[in-house]
C-alpha cells in the first residue's frame, strides 16, 4: 500500500519541476522562447497578409471576368432571337434581380417578353388535390391537341398554361386566341389561384423560358416529406415538358447544380436529357447570357445542357434562325393552328 511518504516525495518532485521550468524560462531560455514565439507570430502575420493579397487578386480577376462577360453579352446575343416572343414562367418566387437580368438579355437578343407568370403554392399544395382535379376537368376540354391518354392532372394544368401563353388567333397572329385568355383566367382566378400574372397577357408567345425558384432549401422544403418533394419535382417537369411540346421551344433557366436541382433530375434521366434544354446558374451573368442562346439552339431543333457542371457545355453554339412568319391564316386553313409544337 502506498504510504504518506510516497505522496510527499511525489509532490516535492512536481514542485521542483515547476521551479526548474520557471527558473529556466525566466533566465537562460527567456530570450530563446521569446524569440521563437515572436518569429512564429510574425510568420503567421506574413502568411495571412500573403493570403489576403492572393484573395484580393483573385477577387479582382473574377470581377474583371464578370465585367467582360457582361460587356460582351450584347455582341454575343445580337440577332439570336430577332422578333421572337418569349413568355417567362417562374416555378415559385424568383429573385427580381434575376428576372430583370434575364429580361434584359432577351431584349439584347432581339426578343420581346410577352408575359411573366409565377406558379403559386396552390399548383402543388397537397391539400388542394381535389380542387386541381376538378379544375383540370374543366380545362381539358379546351386543350388542342388533347393531352395524351393517361395524362395526369399536372400534365393537364401544364398544357393549359402553355396553350394560354402561346396559342394565337389564326386570323390575327398578334392576338391571343379566345380560348387562351379563358384558360389563363381559370388558372389565375378563383379562391385558390394557381398562377399569378404580372400583367394581363395580350400577345401570344413563340417560346417559353422556365425560371427555377430562387430558394429550394427553405424551412418548408427541408421539412417536406420525400413523396411531396418528388410530386413537386414531377409538377415542374410537367410544366417544362409541356412548354417544349406546345411551343417553338423551351429552356429551363435553373439555379446552382445540386441540392435537388431540376437540372440534376433531368440529366439523370436519359429520355428527359434528350428532350429538354437546361441552363444552370441563371443567378450569374454567365447563365443569363447563355439562356437566350440556348433557347435559339432549341428553336433550331437541337437540344443541350449549358453550364460548368458534369454533362454541361459552357456556351451554346451560335445559330441563325429563319425570320418569323406571322402571316394570318386563311379561313379554310385556320382550324387547328392555335399553338405551335416544337
């Protein structure tokens, strides 16, 4: 058993060690330790200053690149969509700065934006399934062509929205068809409006740009059930698919890749990847410039995915689209011409 004397010896040893350390630190080793610590602190300060300088230089380079792309945008876009009409459909709330920047790029490309539409929560709210089913039953009788056999209510709603935005009066191609205005009225009215129109839609579009919502990972989305998230994604894909099938062409202007982006879902499916055009990072000037160019490529008949991630091309090819023909249809040829399929 360890006796009291052992404890005394142990304590004395500890205090002796401390005393020796203090004596050395305050005496012969004082300057050595101080110089070492001072040197290390100075080295860390130097490294921090170097890293700060590198960061500032990289930031300047990035700023110069953004400025250059912004300035080159009008030259890249000039004439790519001359006289084309484009409707912009937002899949939920989109940052106004992004929407405005995309509009400006279409203007630089020679296009006119005919409509801004935002899909409301009611478009996918699980508690409004019965309401959407009933509304779809009213809408489907006005759709031309009719949805495919077995199409669900989301496909019906998407078809109605696109037809409402693009179908023209055959005798007056600069005017919406009467059924188009009625479809938009049904979708935007009532106690549970599915869409919000920024302004009344009076002129039919040729093509459609679908803007992904600015926020995909807010508290509601993060806590949503997996089935609900899948249903919402399926609804957005239905809108983009209908936009492509029922207009001259459509493009998805998406946000960053990852975190459940629609672009990732499309590229993961060979059939969708071969049919739908996407542009990622539309919140950046690169994506904003690429969006009109990608739409021009899609209208020409080709499909692609543009950005800097896996499976994407940095810049769409330049294409020359034929002039727009808006010759009024004759009375005999007018039937069945409301809407153009790409």
